[in-house]
C-alpha cells in the first residue's frame, strides 16, 4: 500500500476530456492493497477508460462483492456511486440496479473467489440475463485476504506459496462465458495497460454484459516460481490473439492497416471496435470457432488474450423485457397506480 | 334430522390433477353469489397428479368461516381414501359417492346416509373423449350438490357463461354434465337435504379473493416497478398474479413497452440481491418467498438492514424446518424474520390476517420501508395466500401519494455544502439518502462493512456503535408507524387472548363459544412487529393471557416475552402446528380446562 497521497496539483500536461475533467478527476481514494498488486494497475486502466470516454462520474455506478478485487471500486472514480456488497452477490445487485435505472453506466469488479467460487451461479446467470454492464474479474488464482488458499481458477499443478500443488481442475471464466451465451468476452493482463484500456472502453460501450477476465498477479501470495498466475508465467505464456482499438463515435477511422487483418465491429452507440488479428483465421464474431481455438490453445498451455468474442446483436436484459426507455425509478407514480376506478372494475372478477 | 339452513360444512375428497379444483371453486363461488358467508380450504398434497386432495367448504350465516372440525356431508370421489373419508362423517351425516362400482361392505355404516350416483358410468355414456370423461365427473357432482343443497341454478348458469362464453364446445359439455348430475339427484333422492342453502344478503359488498393475489395487487398499487423471485410453494401465486396485473395495467397498449421489470432469479439469494440493487437505485422493489427462501436470504437481509436499503419481502409461510410440508400452512417464520441475518439485526414485520389486509399492508409496507430505510417483511401463510376468502371489497383513495421517505433531490443536494449518508438523523432515526445519478454531490459508497455516521469505512468501536444505536432507535420508532393491534374488549372479561395473522377467525369463533360457556375474555390480534404501546397496555391489563398461534415453539409468545415488558408467567400457549388452518375447537379445548382449573384453584384457596 502507498502511504503518501498524491498531491492534488494539476499538472499542466494532464489533458482535460470533453467534460473538462482530467484523469485525476476519475481517481478514487488511496489504494490499501499490497505494493505491486496487479489490481492497482487494473484500477488505473479503469480510470483511464472512463476519462477517455468522457463519462460523467456521477452517472457511473460501481459495484463489487468481497475480496481484494472488490475493494478496488473505492480506488477509482470517487464521484461515482459505489456499492461494496456481499461475497459473490454483486451480479444480482447490479441486475436489480440496472433493472431500476437503465441509464447509468454499471461496472462490477470481482475476483476469482468472488465470481468463480461463491458467486459462480450469480455470474453465470448475470451473463445469461445479459445485464448491461462491464464485468471485470481480477483473476489471480488465490485468496488474498484469507492468506493464500487456492481459488477455483488455479491451474492443475500450479504451486502455492507453501509449495503444495493444486489438483483440482480450474474454472475458466472465458470458456464458461462463451458456452452460456456471453456477448462480449475478453481476457487481458494487468501488466499490459495498452491492451487493457481499449478493451475496457469497448466493454463499457457494449450493450449487454461485457466480461473482462484480467490476469492480475498477487504479489504477496501467488507470484512465486511454480505458480501459473505469476507475472513471469503470464508474460511468458500470454498469447495475443486479437488486439482491440476502441474508436469513439464521430472520430475518424484510420484505415492504414492491410485489408484482411483488421475487422471492425460497430457498436450500438456508433462507436467502432477495430480488431487486429494476430492469430491468422481467428474470428472474434464466430462463437464456435473462437471456442474451439481458445480451448485448443489453453490445452497447450497458452493464455490467449485480447477481445476474444463480440456479438453486438445479442438481446440485453431490458430489450428482452421490452422496458420503457425512461428509467423505471423515474416513472411517475400516477402512471404506475391504476387508481380506484380500475380497482372497482377489476373486483368484478372476484365476485 | 333437523333442518339446518346456511349452517353446515361439507368436504370433497378427490385425487390430485383430475380437474376437481375448478368444480370445487365453482361450488364455493356459487354459494358466495347466493349472498351466504362461505369459506373454502384446499388441503392439497405436494404433487402434480394422483395423490389424494381434499376441499372443505363451510357455510355459516353468522359469518364464522374459520376451518371447522366436522363435515355433515362427504363427497367421496377418491376410492383410495374412501375408508378414512367415510369414517370421518359424523352420525346422521351423508356420503355422496360414485356408485359406478359398489362400495366395500366393510366401509358401510348404518348411522350415515349413502347417496350413490354412477358418475363414471354416466360420463362414459355422455362423453366420448377420455379426458372429458375424467373432467366432467367433477362438474357432474357439482350438479348433484346443487340439487342436494338447493343451490341457485341460475347463478351456476351465469357462472358457466362467464367462464366458457368464448368456448361453446366446453360450455356445452359442462352444461350437460351439470344437468345430468342435477337430474339424477332430483330423480333418486329427496332433495334438498335437511342441510341446505338459502339466499342471503351478506356478501354483496364483498369479494372472493386469495391472499397471494391481494398481496400482488397491493404491490401494484404501491407503485412497485421491480420484482425478483424464485418459484416456491406457496408464494408463487404472488408473482404469478403480479405478472398478470403488470401485463394488464403496466404495458403500453400501442408499443407493448413495460413500465416494470420482473426478474426470475436463479435462487433466493439472487432474488433478494436484485431487489436490494433496485431499491438502492430508487425503485420500489419486492420479492416473495416462503421459509426456505428466507433461510437463503438471511445474509443479504443483514446487508439491507445495515446499509439501510428499503426492501419488502413477502413470506407466505409453510410448514418447516427443511422442506417440511410445502403445501401445508404454519406460522413458523416469525422468529427467523424478526431477527433475520447474523449479528445484531431486528426487522419490521407486518402480519395480515386475511387477503384484504394483504392488500392494504402490502401497499403500506413500501411507505414504511422507505420512511425507515429498512427491510419490511409481510408474513402471510399458505391458508391466507392460497385459499379464497370472503373479504370486504378493496378500496383505493385516489388522493394517495406514496411516502418515499427522506430522499434528496438534485436541487437539495446542490444547496448542501456536503452530503453525508448517515447523518443528520430525523425523529425516526433516519438520515436522508440519495439516489445514484441524481447529482454529483450525492455520490457515496454504500457498504455492508463497518461504517461511521458519515458513511466512511470504520473499525473504531465508538463509531460503529453510534450507527448501531441509531438503528435501534429507528426500530423503536417503527412502533409508531406500523398498523396498530386490533383490540376488542368485553366488560366481563377475566382473561386476555392474543393472536396473530390467519388465526383471527378461529380465535374469534372460539371466544364466542367461550362466552356461551360463561367465559369472557378480551381479544387482541397483533398486526406488526415491533409491538406498540397498545400491545404493552393490553398485556399489562390482564393477569391471564392466552397466546394462540400456529407453530410448535410458541414463537409469538417468545417474541412478546423478549420485546415487551410482560412477565412470562402470565402467558399461556395455545398452539396448533400440524399444517391445517386453525379450528375454533382447538382453541376452546385448550383454554377451557385452563380456566376451569384456575376457578377450581381460586375456590380451593
């Protein structure tokens, strides 16, 4: 943890976004995580993403469960409404919050314990429901706050700090999400902010649930030799499959890339995601092919990273419900209450 | 036998899934439309098809419509339960049965009258399809009962038209079956029986409705926009009805757009999480469940309590622990709801006694929850929730404006130098909340972890206790805004009776029976927790108090002991917890010996 709070001096080089806010305006309280924690890099990427998207801070709702990862909403966008809920229950709380007000931007931050063990069911069902949210898993294969137990994402053979090897097969949130209809699936590495920021931006703009699994090493309990979630291991085995550029609406789209290697996907609000194919023949809009490719690469010990799957035609929760455009929390009572005449008429059916 | 008009009961024994439910409710509804006080109790198994099921109908001109203990007439339509059904009929009673096959000789009794009608045979002759032959047997016995009990055939005719007006083929078959059953009885038996019906004018300003439907209607009228749930007997009807009402009243006719969102969750943990999220974000939101769901929700109920988020949880109680008896009724969740979740928690509970109160309490629950910024439970039970009750027509005041409690507007936030979530507090112990997205100044961090009165994380003892003490004050303040107890005093009263929820009718009937025995008591039905001063005062003013409830461990009695100043020695338990609705007889049988013993002791001294 850092003990010295950064001075609130505005550096002249800090660029203001369309709202006149600098990146400092999207920061939060000082992190209390361990120095070098991957989560702090993810926090920094989230700050950048919201700043670059010109999102008004108070229109962001940031929610989390319990764990090291779930502490991080305190460390970004202090002007946003936050909700640090209960272990594994963030997906349900976001679902209800999004049901009540479809206009806010929702970000849920979770970890591998929060999402793949205690909250696996909730995560899976939020994906099925396709809640309009950015769902970030800060994945380090270990329980930090309770000091070093394996999590459900620990690979078979990966060693704990005490030297014991994990024997249970891991749950891979990417493969799970693809198999249950997720419409936006990405994996990134906390050590690669350049790749992570555009993925987060695209995820925020995605209409539906955008799952971003970020490998975020735990420097205290899972960064040793023999761990498959360490900085060294992740750097060595990550396999960039597809790199994403996020081009906001109205920005000119450069077309310097050689044809055939760039694929563009237009999002609901007119923004564009440009996907640079690193692996030949990879198609991030073909669920079956993506699944087969990723399955094969994971079996070979690679860690495929990038915006791995995107489907902008999926049915988001409110679209499925045919909800009115106005946030439900703002519909006037007069429109909600049928009144005495209707009650009188209705009761004829109970005679 | 002496003629008894509008004062008898009969029981229909059927097999589950044969379509008897619609015939039984038709009979009940026809009696209701004849203007006679009536009650139907559906005693059904946890099963889709095949297991035995009973429907009890009690007709009582004085308005006693609690479950009764004796049935003058048994409609025995299930051969599997013939033996016990016939045994249950009191001497002088009647058994109506399907005489297509002869009864086993050993079942015959000479102190009851057997009325055999060859329902199956008649159906086989009149109808060709197998399914029709099964279904029409039910409507045929309804016709026979119409003749035996002197039901108004014109009313039945109108009801059939309402039900099948748009399906002429079905209308034809039902009509045919009714007439066949009716004519057979007229031809073979002396109709009507000495127990019979006669038109009254006691239900003109009433409706026949189940508590689950009424609860849903209350939520609709309260302005609920988000509901989340997981299917569970006996509460499923609440969300079924709410969904139907929303489709009718909250869907734009032209665009099909909905001003509601109903989420069927993956489990009760998620269901309560969803309404917490929705309420945090400014929607009125509720979930509906039963005991097992409450067990699962416990963790997040604590979150809503501590983070002060106004949610409404409807618990339609069934028999537990564990799976228990899911299709039977009980009042066994009182304690678990009063203190739901780990750590120091205490909740507001509303306790309706019938579907009318379900409607009004459901509507009121959201005002209370939002004023106090806390979870509010509505505790009903399977008997109230799933059975049809005759209740006064529901009224709505169009000038009603929901009380959303202390929620700061954008303008109010703009004018504030700085906003803190948990202070300053008002006279109820409540601090103003803000809704996400309304104003930049309103942003704060909601957390289930330790926080101080400013809403900041804390692990400092004094700061933690300061907030918890305010929550205690808030809970105490709830006494002043929850529905008061119903208290009825008798000038010659020597004892008090306290009861709760669906026991209401049986206890009132019991007290009338006690009065006939010269035993006079005061009556109190508590309608909410925490208990108000009215409850304290009633308890103080009696030296002997019977507490009538439907659970093994006398949970209401325990709660009164814990949460009022009453001395434990005054309270005597009257409990029934087998799973069927309470009968007056069960109360009288326990209370009378107690009181007689008291009298004997006094005389001895």
